[in-house]
C-alpha cells in the first residue's frame, strides 16, 4: 500500500504548487499525467513509426481508392476519424486527417504518438499575408506565433515556437532534391479566423509572418512536449494581403498531391 500513498502525496504536492493566475490560459501545470490521458490508447506494436498528418481529404480519398488500409479509428461527436497505412518503396507510413483547428489536430497527434508513431510531417494549406505569393507555392514554417490556446497547456508561454530542427532540415533537403522552389518563413497560428483583422495582419507581417493557419504552433508544442519529431509543409492558399480577402480557389489546386508526396518522402527520410 505504500506505493499508492506516495503517488497520492506527489499528486497533492503538485496540486498545491499550481497557483491561480490572472489569466487562466497561463496557469500551466507541467504534470505529464492527465485525467483523460492519451496513453489510454495502448501502444500498438505494429503501428508505423512514421506518420503524415494530411489536411487534404481529397488526397486521402485517393489513397483509400488505391489500397490504403485502415489501421485505427477514433470516434467523437465530430464523426469517425480513421488512420490509414500506405506502403511507399517498401516502407510503412501512417496517414491521418488531423481535422481543422488546434484542439482537433492535437488530439489526432496525441493518439498517433500514443499508438507508437515518433516521426511526423504535417501537410496543409495556409492563407498568405502577402498578395505576391502565388497560390500553390510551397512554404515551410520555420517558426509559429502562438496566437492559439492549445499550446499553452503543454509549454510555458513564449511568443513563438519552432518545429523539430532535424525534421525541418530533412524537409529542406527533400525539397531541394526534388527541385521544388519553396519559401521558409514564420507562420501565424490563430484560433479565430473571423478575427483576422487588418490591424492583426499588419502586426503579423511586421514581425515576419508570411502565412496564417490554425494548427502549427500547437502541433510544434505537443511534439516538443511528447519528445517526437515534427515539422510542416504548407502551400499558399487564399490571400489576406490585398484590400479584400481573395479565396483564389485554393482548395482545388493541383499542389495538394505534390505537397503530400513531398511530406511522405520527408517523413520516410527522417
């Protein structure tokens, strides 16, 4: 009985050390254990060690039509969220749609880490803050401004956070090897896409942000917290850089399949 008592004492000490602050979001509890813990998803011995989190449902649908095999499935009020396995040049790769927004994306990342994946590349699209960046251009985030809420439950407050350095270098190497022109730049991660005001856009551009999206900083934070490798490849989508918002029909661009292929190659190279 002594072991449970010591665990209870440690938990009580941790609870006493967590102080109430002015802003609840900044009340970080660094205890790695949680009441609803992702490790309840038992690690699967045969789960792929490498995983691409792909925001392109059309690309995933093509993979399924071409033989991708479902290996895991999460269910929620938002529906069913499968994880697939594909084989590329004899190597196994997990592929999953992380869903939109930092909480959803982090949930899928946590699940895949708990199952056994350790190396991740995320591929998706992003709004651009400069009209001059053509739709479809490949962009690699070098850091992300933490203007979302999820990352603050994993790491202490900082203005920015970056991807895993080795994962970032691997993506850069793969892009160069394939002759793909890309821009390495800072991204702005925000929860509130209906609050991307002109003032906020000017502010983010002034600090060096090229893109805006909803997940990068949270995914970078969770990967660091869980000690796994993760980086991201984006392509330029809609534009917030002009006098009016321009959708630019970005969700139908042919870059999507290319960006997934580059993400898969990068992940398998890591």
